[in-house]
């Protein structure tokens, strides 16, 4: 138990640190773009990005993410030949599907520019960004291969270096006067550099046996993959990705059509700001999915049960104050970083910050279910939520704009959380810490109330005031956690021993 705890905690910590830095850099990119582009140009770039991202669900048909589950299984059986063959097979699939997508985008770009984006610049932006996402799909495959091998530092390093390069190139581009061409250049150059760097890392350190290992012949490979049900698993992963894209980008597409690019620009501030919390879920996913696959294959259901129960408890303890801080400081955050032009995004940001709590609990459930080989549960769940999201957006966006999009997205996350939580117990006898959750919600309410009182009482420099409010409210939150027996010293000491012993 100690070794698994140590691996999980250190892995999650590594991914979380890199992810937070990457998130900061990603936010910095949006900040630079918002300061250097008109609101409509800003909205155009992210509308095109969202459109192409929705098409990207067909890039690999779910096979790229399948390596996260099956590499641990193949390694457990010492089947390096299957690992190599699977990587080649998936890369070949991506080459074919990506080629079809990029040709379709090139043929339809001018039509879409006129009839969907209502902007003459959209055609060239579409064509260039299609090239960027074509190259990046192979970088994503490398990233998932690292995750499957348990090389967390490389897995998390991909996004960190990606955002570092993008920030640098965007900054140089604007200084050189390239305007909206700056982020486009950044998104084309970056994946080329990443692919070269991490291909070398894969073949030199992570899988040095690659060139010495003989790959299976195609007929034998198809038969073996069929035995492992990889094709079925991958299709379910693709359906999950499709639903995720619908959830992530339908609101932007509907806003583009009904409310215009200015509304997209506002929403493209609110949603990504709250999605900073998602990096916590990604940190867990970076370890939970391959680890749950490994433990499930070994029959260690009791360890999985204990691990999931602790995740449910501590994730809520961490998430509630983080989400409520975004809720309370939404207008200040937007005004400081993006300016008064974007302040209308504050209400949507508050709604989405609550929704992110639901999303992260769903993400934990989803990664566990995929790890133990039941992604079909996730695909059904996200399919229902995606349909609800589409219908909700079509009803609410024409009526109340970005607020309607935010309400629909939050409710979709709630549906996903409830459904996945009810399904988990079919596979392990996990006990949900309902009492703990109720206590944390109460403590969170006190946390928000105290922040509101302090903000009204203090009239200081915005940075000093925010610091005082967060420190005092944070200390109160921690004290109440111990006072209401949500956590205790004995429990924390036990976790410390399991990590550092």
C-alpha cells in the first residue's frame, strides 16, 4: 500500500505542479492575445480553435488514449512487441484520419468563413490552424505513451514545454507586428519542436528497445488487438472524446451563431479561467488511469477501494475553497487581467466555477472506469450529457447569451457526476463520504461569507486586500476542517508515513 501511495502522491504532485505552470502560461497566452487583439479577433481565433477541436475527435478514433490502459498490461506480460506494434498501428490510423480532416477543412474553409463565422479572415485562419492540429495529434500520442509507461515527468512536461514555447512565440510575434498571425505561427511551430524533442526522449530513455524489438505482422497484430478488445475499447474512448468535445465546444459554436464573436470572446475568458481547476483533475488522471489498470489486472480491488475513498474525501476538501475563491473574485480577476471590456464575463465565470467541482468528481470516476476497462459506462454518460448540453444551449443562449451557456454547462457536469457516481459501486464497494461532503459544503459557505464580509470592510490596494482576505478566510477554513473532524492529526500523520517511509 505504501509504495502505491508514494507513487500516486508523487505522480499527482508532479503532474499538478507542471499543469499549474502550464495553466498559468496558457492564461498568459490569452492575456497577451486579449491585450493585443480586438475582441472580435480574439473571439475569431478561439471560435476557429473550438471548431477544429471538435473535428479532432476523429483524429485517432480513440486509439491514442487506449495506450494508457494497455501499455501497463503489455508490460505486465513482457510483450514489448505488442507495445511497439500498437504505437505504429495508432500512428498509421492518425496519419490517415488527419489527412482526411485537413483536406476537408481546406475544401470548406472559404464556405465556413462566409456562412458560419461571418468573417472573411476565418478562411486563412482555419487552413493554417488545421496544419497545427494535424502535427499536434502525433505529439499527443507521444504524451499518452509516456503516461502508459508511467513516465509522469515526461507526460506532464509535454504541456509545460508546449505552453512555454507558445508564450514565447506569441510574444515575439506581436512585437514584430504579426497581429493575429502570432498565435497561429506559435501553434504551428510548437508541435514540430515538441515532436522532435519527445521522439528522441521516447526512443532513448523510455522505450530504448523500440528499434530492437520486432513488430508483429499486420494480420497477427489485428488478431491480437481483437483478443485484447482494443478496438472496442478505443471506440468507446472516441465516443467519450466526442461527447467531451460537444460539452466543451458546443456552447462556443452556439454562441458564435446566435450571439456573435464578441460573446465568444467573453465566454473564452470565463470558461478557461475556471478550467484552471481542471488541472487538478488532470494531475489525478495522469496517475489514476494507468494505476487503476495495473491494480485491476493484479486483482487488488481493496487497494482501489481505499484509494478511491481517499480521493473522494480530499479532492472535495481541496476543490471547494479553490472554486469558491474564483466565485468570489470573478470580477476582480477579469478586470485585473483582461480589463473592463471583459467584465461582462463575471456572471458566467461564477456559475462555471461551481460547475467545475461537479466536473472534477466526474473526471475521477471516469478515469477509474476507463482504467478498469469499462469506458462504455463513460461513453453512455457523456453522450446523455452532450445531448442535454446541445439542447440546453439552443434554448438558453438565444435568450440569455453566455449566462445561458454557463448554466447549461454547469448542469451537464452535475448530470455526469451523479450518473458516474452511481455506477462506480457496480465494480467496487466504495463508500462515499457523504457526511464529510456536507461538512465541507457548510465550511465552504462560511468561507465565502467571511470573504464577502472582509471585502466590504477593507479598502486597501487590490493586491493587499485580496491577500489578507484569502489568508484570513483560508485559516478559518483549515481551523473548521479540524474543529468539525473532517481531518485530524492522526490521519495526516498516517498519510505522511505512507508517502515518505
